[in-house]
C-alpha cells in the first residue's frame, strides 16, 4: 500500500525524466555506433570508428584543454566560494536567507545576457581597461577577452553560486559546538579550520566542485562568446559536429563520453552525500 | 593572591538583549573543590560556564584564575577545559584521536602522546574502544570520551555542563560516583552544572543554587538541605511542606492549627509573616489521636519501594501535607485512601522562611 502510493507519486517525475532525459541519451548512445551519411544524416551501419576518432590526439587535446579550464574554474570558484559560504553560515539565522537570495539573484536574468555583459566589461574599450587607463595604472589596454582568462572568468562567475550553496549547506550543518570544542582544547582559529571545519565540510566541497566542474566542462556558450573561435572546449566541439560539420554519429560519441564522465562524477557526489548522512547523528 | 582561591568571580553580568542571563554574580572557588552550579533551566548556568571558559565576554565584572585576570584571554589560552553539554565529539576522529587532540595542540607527539592517551582511556575505562568513531558509541561511552578529552590536558579547572544530563537514571547514578572518584584521583577542580538537585547533593563539596542569574544560596549540601534561605531554595532542593504563619511571643502561630516551635524562631522578630517549612520525611504519622497531633484524611499514597509517600489533608484547614515514611514504618502496610491519621513534627525539624 505504502509502496504503491510512493510509486504513484514518483511516476510523473520519473516519466518526465525518462521521456526527456533517458530516451534522448539512449538515442545518442545508439547513434554513436553508426556511420555518417555522405550528406550528413546517418548511415545505419555499425562501427566503432567514432570512438576511435574521439581519442585521436587532435580531439584529445581539446578534451584535455577543456578539463584544464573546467578544473581551473572549479578551483577558483572554491577559493572564492568557501569564505563567502562560511561567512553566511556564521551569521544569525534570520540574516542567512537574505544573503542566500542575494547569491542566487543573478539566476533571475538570462545566462546568455550575463555572458554578453562580460564582453562589455572585458573588451579593449571595456569598463575595466578604460578604468585602469584613466587611473593611470596601465598605458595600453590589456587583452582580457577572447582567451582562457575570459572563459574561466565567465565560468567562475556563472557557477560560483552553486559552489556557495553546496558549501553553505555543509558548513551550516556543522554548528558552533565542534569549533568551540577545538578552541577549548587549545587550537587557534587556523588549526581549528584545518583540523575540524575543513575535513567535516569535505562532502560539501566535493559536491560544489563536482557541480561546477560538470557544468563547466559541458558549457559551450561561454567559450563561444568569451573564448573566441580557436579556443574551443568539448562543448563547442560537440556543438560543431552536430550543427556545422553535420557529423552526427561522431558528435553523439563525443556527447556520450561527456555524459558518461558527468554521470560518474554525479554518482560519486550522491554517494558522498549519502555517506555523510549516515555518519552525522 | 590568596592561595586558597583558585577561581575568583567578581560581580559579573551578562545580558542577551532584554534577557539578563547572569546578574552581578560573585563567587570564589578553592583549589581541588568539587563545586556544583545548581538551578532550573534558563537560570544562566551555561552562560556562567561559558564566561569562565572564555566563550562569552562578561558585560561587567572580572574573572580571575589563580590570581591572573582572564579578561581578554582567548579560550584556547586559558588553563581551563569545558566538557560541552552536547559532548561535541569530533565525528571524523576516533576515540583516541578525540582524546589526544588537546595534547596535539600543545605539541605532544609520538610515544608521549600515545602513552597519555592510553592513561586517559584507562581513567575512564574505555581502553577497548580506542579506534571507534563516536557515532558507533553509546551515550554513556560518548560521555566518557568527552570527559577524557577534557581531562587529558590536566587543566587547573574543569567545567562540566550537565555532564550526565543525557544518560538514563541507572547510568547517571553510577557516573556520579565515578565522576567523584576521577575528581579525587586527578585533584583537578571541578565545576559541574546541573539542574538535578539530587546529583548536586550527591557529588558536590559545595553548591551554589542559582535563580535568575543570581546566587540564591551558597553552601555545603547539608546546609542547603537543612537550612534553605528562602522558599525558592526550599522548594528546589528536595520536597518540602509549607505552612504560612506569624511569629509570636511563644512560638509560631499557624492559623487554624495552633502555635508551634521552629529551629530558627529566635532569628526572626515578633509579628513577622513567615512560612514554616517541614521536610516530608520529618513528619510523623500516627494511627490514633494523641496530644498536639493534627488529624487529617489520607488523600493518596505513592509507593516508592524503599519509601511510601502519603498525602494527608488536614481536617482543620484543608491544607495538604506530604509525609514520607520509610518502608520499615509500622503504618506503611495498611494505609488506605480516606483513612484518618494524625501527624506532628519535632520543633527542631521545622524551619521558618521569611519569603
Ligand atoms: N546566545 C544567546 N542569545 C540569546 N539569549 C541567550 C543566549 N544564551 C543564553 N541565552 C538566554 O539566557 C538565559 C540563560 O541561559 P543559559 O545560561 O543557557 O541557562 P541554563 O544553562 O541555566 O539553562 C536564557 O533565558 C537563555 O534563553
Ligand atoms: Mg544549560
């Protein structure tokens, strides 16, 4: 009885996921084993060629570059996000919610528009260059746009709220008692952080990092707009295979590799969250 | 500096907004003492401990430990340890890791650390559990780990916030004796916070009874039990019967009951309104009428095994008295509800309270 009611309540959600997520992923997976048609489209002939091509040095380089950029963005988001999350978690309860809403405020406007805003800020005539020249800090404008710096800036900007939310939930669960116990036993603030707060918020750190990494490595809007054409990431490569090169099976193979990596990371995250719940009383 | 004073609290106060948690409190504690802070929930016990430990700053007043002013000294620099009400064990460390933490912070490493952790485990009889994580311990075991963790630094002063509050009754009674043993063995001065009067009476050398952030009464357990200073103290510690009356030339007049004697009548001026307080176990019950005994009807009994509690409603005034008879008493076998009994009490066992 209880089980069947649960099944009924889960059914719409699961159905939705199956229709819009699992089935399309299945289609992509199947298509990644076919050959490309001469004029685009698909020839339904089985092949492993698409996967062999995916590890070709040309594409492997793009893959590694994407990983590097996503990792850098993740690390910076962590360094920026941790102090912010810590600060919010230490405030009085009634002050936490307004601060969290401020953190989420950017989500109220479109990601594309926010990314365009970075072009306005970062270009040679942009606010930052103009400001620095007017202040006399530099003579010639810095090239801040159309490079990895711009891509990483855009990714960090876009995803740091996810990092902060994940960290906040972990830090706020900790409460002041353990920190005070550590202080009472003779530890200074820094050692209390390293020995108590940091290890106990590792699940939050992992969750936030996986979020930001997964979102970054799959992103194609930011590298497209801020990175310039030659700085393609994995997302741009897949996008290009589907829409420019019209090689759908190869695009499908690349997409499936990306999906597999994300799934792996997200299951690791789910496992971590579960384990944390078991240990905490 | 007075060698007989370890902790000196001079007129400290602490408010949270409109609430005054601790109100102009002064207290001196001697080295080696087992001291109890007793009081109802919310009377400021935890706040006082947290000020001594350094986690709260007093609004006013001063705390001195072994002669030196603690004002502005951080908790990690005070030779004081606090055992938290929640125990606050580090969930990611083993029992041994938790216990050794404080020594590690002092720079103790290697075999020295191992040896002292071993000794601390021994002291609280947890040797077999050194490698367990806290979430796999029982409540009583957690309590011991928290105690060992606070003791291992050999503080001048150990503060324990409701150390036995989370344990069941049987374990609590056992741990009261054990805490006392550990305190004697280590010679460390203990301040234990409790809202359980029996616990305070059992363990402490001296007790401060707190009410609304102030000390209501300070003294040895026997003094608090035998000579409460006011109605709050009398009511909080043990059970007590209260009969209102007035001091007269030849005793205390209780309206409708007569004139009675009391141990401290000479301390009070004639004509003053008082409350006569008598402990239930000091009341005597008789099956037959006798001179100067008050008749009443049994309204109910409660059987406690070793004792029997009898509720007696006095015929003369309708006031209810509670008597406690030991199991050996002649009457305990056949007291029934509605039965007529007579009661009196020795004048030396009645105490007058002015408020
Ligand atoms: N951090 C705080 N903020 C606001 N009020 C507090 C705080 N700590 C304690 N209080 C208040 O101070 C009073 C005394 O609390 P506490 O010292 O915890 O009492 P006890 O330990 O005797 O139960 C209570 O009314 C409590 O609500
Ligand atoms: Mg308390």
